[in-house]
C-alpha cells in the first residue's frame, strides 16, 4: 500500500509535533537501528506506558519508515485523533470476522510495500508489577507466519518515568532518558510449514516475547522474572485499564 500524498503530508505534520514534544520532554538513546530490515516487517515492542506508540513511531519515522499501528477501532471515532489515524492509514482492529480480515489485508499490503507494522504482542499495558513484558497474544505471530514477514523485537525503557502507567500528568524533572533497543529479527524458521494451531502460535509468540524481554533485560541491567506475568492467573482482564476493576493491589501497582 503506497503512502498517499495526504498520508505523507499528515505524517510530516504529526512527526514535527511529536519530535518537538518528545525531544523537549526527555533525552533519547537508540541502539540496534542496523537491525531494521530493508523491506517490510512487523515491529513487536514492549508496552508499559500510554506514550509508548510515540516513542516507537518516532524511532521508525526517523529511519524513513512510516509507522502503521494496529489500533482499536474505537479510537477512529475520537474527534481529531480519528481523523489523524485515518489520514496516516493506521489500521483499525475490529472484533467482527469481516473487520478482522480487512485489518489483516491492510497489514499485508503495507508490509508488501516495504512498510512497518507495529503490533504490541501484550495487547495492552503490561500488568507485571515490575513492568516486565507479560504473556503475549498470538496476533503478531500469526501475521508473521502466514505472510513470511520478519518480526523485529523492540524494547524501550525510561518513558514510563516521564509518564507513568495510567498517569494523569507528566514528570519532566529531573530530565530522563528514553532508551530504545532494536533487536535482530526473531528466528521463526522452526515453525515454517506447521499448522497454525494454538500450539504453534503460542510457541512462536513465546519466542517473540523472549526476544523482547531479553532486550529489556539488557537495557535495565536486571534479570526478568523467571515466569512471565499472566493476567488470567491473577484475576485480571487482558484488555483495558485493570485499575478500574477495583482491586487495591492493582491500584498500587499503577502508582
């Protein structure tokens, strides 16, 4: 899917605003940019604060790769934001079968044209108390295996100190640094030719999440938990703001 003149113009305007704001809010340190493929790919980042898409979009756009996110369909109905999402050809994710097929088709068109699709495997902000990547959903793995598309793991750390998970205000002082590390494409060759059943997709997703977690461990200089956080084992919803469930422990995690 070629970028239209309208989408290119909108990206230029949005990028100018986002770059200015992010550069004013924090320092940045980017590593592993040489690992970005020349052709189309899926970017799979960790997710620990609401401004994560700006961080990932910034780094990709600066490498002349227009970022395309799979975004909740409801966001396209929000005034101003919806217009920007449509103008920059972001991809709405709908629950209906027809809507899901259309989303998949759009994603495949973008990748075929050398574009970058950003999919958060966790599906929402991590529920892990230490902000480590939690159990992933299989969407990124399915798209990658169906289309033979490389998956590039990305980890970032530091933006959550500027805008903590579920925060209502920014913390600009002292000045923080946002570190981003791009890893080599995840080797999913062992799954080639296998049926795309639950077992295959789960195993492929685990490899993707292992790669993302490994990068984040390098950035943080810490060991991740031995077991990845699984919201279902902690009576947490897999989507939405879990602090709204009324669990005092969850509310404490979000502070």
